C-alpha cells in the first residue's frame, strides 16, 4: 500500500490565504466534484452563519430557520451524548477551494485535504436546524466540541444551483411513519410497554401493524402501533416523551387492555376469523384508532374515579352498539357516515364512553355535548 505524501499538510498550511483544512474524500456526482469531510462540532457555528433572514425567498437558497425545532434537537444531543446520531450536513462553497490528493494516481488520488479560504462563503443546503442545535448544545455541553459530524461540500454553482440542490435534497425525503418511529425508539419506555401489551394481550398479538399509520381494509391487523401508543399514553396520562414508567403502571396498562379486549366482541371475532377485517373496518366504530385513543382516555378517568372496582364497571361496554349505522355516532365519530378523526371527535367519543361507564364529564367534554345539538344520545 502506498504511503501518503509527508509534506501535504505543510504545503496547504503555507498557502495564502490560510485556509480551513479538512481531511476529505473526493467524488463525482452529475459530472461535478464534491467532497466528504469530517468537521468538529465546535467549528460548525463558526463555519456556517445565518445571513438570509432579511432576504425574500427568490434570492435565498434555504428556508428560514424554524426556531421552535431547535430546542428539541439540541436536547436530543445533550441528553444522550453517548448514543446520538446526526446525518451529514450538505453545503456549498462559494469561493476557491483546493483539494490536494495524497497521491496523483490510484486509490489515494481520491483521498486528501480540502482547503477552504477564510473569505469563502459556506451555504448550508441541508442541515441548518442541526447546525443551530449544535450551537445551542455546545453552550450546555462544551466537551461536544471535539466530536465530529460529516459534511458534504459541493462547489457553489450560483444561486439557482443552490436553490435546485435544496429542492432536490428535500423533494424525495420521506419522513418515516409514526409507527416505525415508535418501534425503533428504544429510549422510550412507552415503546417497551406497547411491545409488552402486544405480547401479553392475546387479541393484539400479531394483530398490530408496526410499520404503517393506516391500515388497508383487507389487512388482518386490528390497529397500528401508533394508535396503541397514543391510546396507552392517554391511559397512563403520560405528558412527556421518554418519561419513566414504573412497573406498577406497566402492569396496570397490560391489565387494562386485556380487560377492554374481553368486552370487545368484534375484536375477538376478527382474530378468530368469524368477522372479515374489511367488514370490521367498514361497519364498526371500534375498528378505528381514534376510538382506541378515546377508550384509553376514558380508561384513565375510570381508574382514577374507581381505583378498586374499575374492571367491574367495564361490563357496561357490552351494551354499546358499535355499528356505524347506530345514529349515536353521527356527528360524534362520523361525518356523513365516515370516520372523522378530529380532536372534537375524540372528545365526543370519550364523553360518550365516560357517560356509559358512569364517569362525570370534564368541562370541555360537557360543553361540547351541550353544543352538539345534532347528536342523538
């Protein structure tokens, strides 16, 4: 294997003007050179400045920074400094950059040092919120300055090129589903709890879609992981993500969903093959995620009001007619015969369940009940 040139860094350091120096790998995309580098987190705020706030969109190359997103990203970085993962920042160099390869030919001709002049302008094409979060995180945890993030540098081709890069980098980006994001978040105790519920509550075992946020009519699953997560979160009244859940609440949640399943004959019929999934979703209100979340919300109030005999109260669920043709659901869970997944619907479904279970309604629930003159209850 060939050895790197000994005087490579010396040659670049003596260049005029004195440049930023980055170890880099050179590549080609669309006929243009670009460079993959590693940059210390401490340099990120110094390299990339925000100077486009006053410019109209047509002469900017980025969206405006959404400051409300920054604290959450910064918190993610500072609260788990041993396990965080940041993807690359993509940027353009508006200025004369120099790449000096380790060797003239062969494998090492693509490896070397990227030198960027002090007076060059570096424009972020993708990653401005990461940059802002890094700046905030460094104030709280200065030792992060020595860690690195990968930066992909392109040579600036002008404003139109930078704007096109922004459009191209974002147009094909697809945010993962809520269910998949929950499934892969091993830091969240509520994710672990949902896994336990699925494993121990028979009707949910093998019947929860772990990947998607909606279920096709013919799918065999009862609910999505996202719906079960939100419903369990409502049942435990968990206000913040990643908060601690003790063993008592874990046991209570599993027990609650098992008891609920005992009073949901349609769930059992789907699992036993007596009720086709398509017919279940088409005809029943309790086939939908918003109802599951309402059950969790009403369950919280039930356990609070009747801590010693809440299971016995659940027998009243047997009297509910869950068919969409039941006029009680129109204007409450349905709009023109179709499930209406709004916050208003969630409150009204919860209110109906609480009334059925003999629980006093909250002020907002009672107000909506009073004002919903079209509801048939």
